C-alpha cells in the first residue's frame, strides 16, 4: 500500500477549502487565535533577560527546560487522548496555559521570581495542544479531504505567526503585564470556542477500542517516517540558527537583523499565497512523492544559500525552499493520520511533533560545532545533501509501500 492518493480537486485558490466539515473551520479559527496570541513564547528570552533579570546562561538553561517540558507534554497528551478522548484534554491544556499566563500578569510586578516557574508549568500543557488539534482534524475529516483540512490548519498557523510578532512587540514595548494578560485572554477565548463550538470527536472509541490500544503497536512504516522527519527538522532549523549568523557576518548586526526579518516575512507571505495552489497541484502525487518533491526545493534553496552573497538571491532562495516547507507541512500530517490505527492516532500525532522538536533541538548544537571548524558554505552544502538523502528516503519508502 503506497501513500494515499486522491483525485485532484477541481478548484483552485481558497475555494479549495470549501465543503469541509464545520468543525474544521472552527479548529482553523482556534489555531489562528492560539498562534497569534502566543506572545509569551515569541518573546520568552527577552522576557527572561530584560524583565526578570536572568543572565543569558540562566535564560538558556530555562529555555532548555521549557523545551523538554514541552516535549513531555506532547507525548503525554497523545497517550491521554487515545485513552480518554481529545476534546477534554485539549480544553484542560488550554485552560492551564491561560491561567498560568494570567497568574504571570498578576505576579510579574510583585513576585517576579515566580514567573519563570509559572511559564515552565504551562510548557507541557502548551506542548500538548498541537498533537490534540491535529488528531481532531483527522477525526472530523473524510479521508479524501485530509489534505485540504491539514492545508487549512497550516494556513491558520501561518496567519497567526505572521500577525503575532507585530502585536507581541507592540505590547512588550508598553507593558509586560498587558503582554501576559492579552495572551491569557486570547487563549481563554479560543477555549470557549472549543467548548461551545466543537463536539466530542471520539464517538468511535468503545471499550473494545480502548482495549485494543493497549495491544496495538505503532506501524513500522511510521517509526521510519518519524526518524526521517527528525532529520528534516535538523535541516530545517538551520533557517533560524545559521541564517541569522550568516546575515550578521555578511551585512553587520543591525542591517543583517533587519534583512533576516524581511526574509522571514517573505517566507510567511509565500506560505499564505502558495499553500492552496501547491496543495491543489500536488494532490495526486501522494504524500511521500510530494515530500520527495519538497526536498528538491530545499536542495535548490540551500544550495543557493551556500553560493550567493547578494541579498536578492537570498530572497529567491527563500521563496524556493518555502515551497518545500509547504509541501512537508501539508503532507506529513496526512500521511501519519492515514496510517495510524484509530486507537493510536493521538500518540502518532504526538510522535510526529516530538520528532520535529528533537531535530530542532539538535540543530543549534550541530550547526554551531560545524561552524567552529568550517564555514557557512559548507554547512549549507551539508544541509542540502541531507535533504537530497531524505528525498531519496521518501522515494524508497513509497516504493516499499507499493510492493
């Protein structure tokens, strides 16, 4: 059995998202609100060092602990949801995060030493929201609409990410209390929408299904896929680690920072403009072939990063690898949910998120070690080579599933 193929939609543009289940649109709105209102995580390092007076070393240690706690929450939420359902754990996760941020707003002036611990407390619950939302999208989607549903959710993520930093910077410049309070309020509003707008999605879970979840094992094809996805996260994360350093080296700290910010804006705009188009025109390829094509875009984009020094070429390269990012984001979730047994679906979605987080956590160390002995050209060359090998891996996995 190969990766799932369906007939190419007869519509293009945003009309691609017509005819989905009502709950998918509600989850889309919830994702926008949550990602837009994620002010605390966007500015976490600045909050720790600028407002709470932690040293860079202390802030770095705390951020590492937060990442570990987030990964624990991702895994735990999948296990809990497969046993007791998706909606209630998701509501609990969001309520805890909202209360934690509200407590930070109330205590940041009087008891600032408690704020880092409150943020750390919220980290596993914040981490648990993404796998649960992805699972609910799969629960509410017809098999032939999985691609459109996850494409819409990815679009919602990027709308929130595109708008969030502007609002976060505005609030941070005026009041740290307002930053925490607005983040708490927005998460609370999305929780109300979840409670009153989304029904329980676990109608298929019976005692027999619950019992089978204890005995079923994750399909080997998914275990291999998660390994490949962790390596993809390792390559992708160089965009946020290596690229800022390269720009500072090429253009100086101030100009390099502004040009890197412009590059990330181009990335976000490309995602918003091209997601529906790419989803439509790669629909018939199947997930693994689409992801192999994504690696081609990454190879071209990263090879340009390795060779060019003129800023316009960096812009072109960013547009090219962003096409790969879109194809990966919109197909990986579809593949996982197509092959995950229903009773293990939440754990499989959690494993995908953890694999990505693992790759992202290793990337700064690996990139830093390589830059200590070599240069940016060689690092981007290695990243391009890794993407090429990943593309070959997706093709080989697709052939294996066909046989």
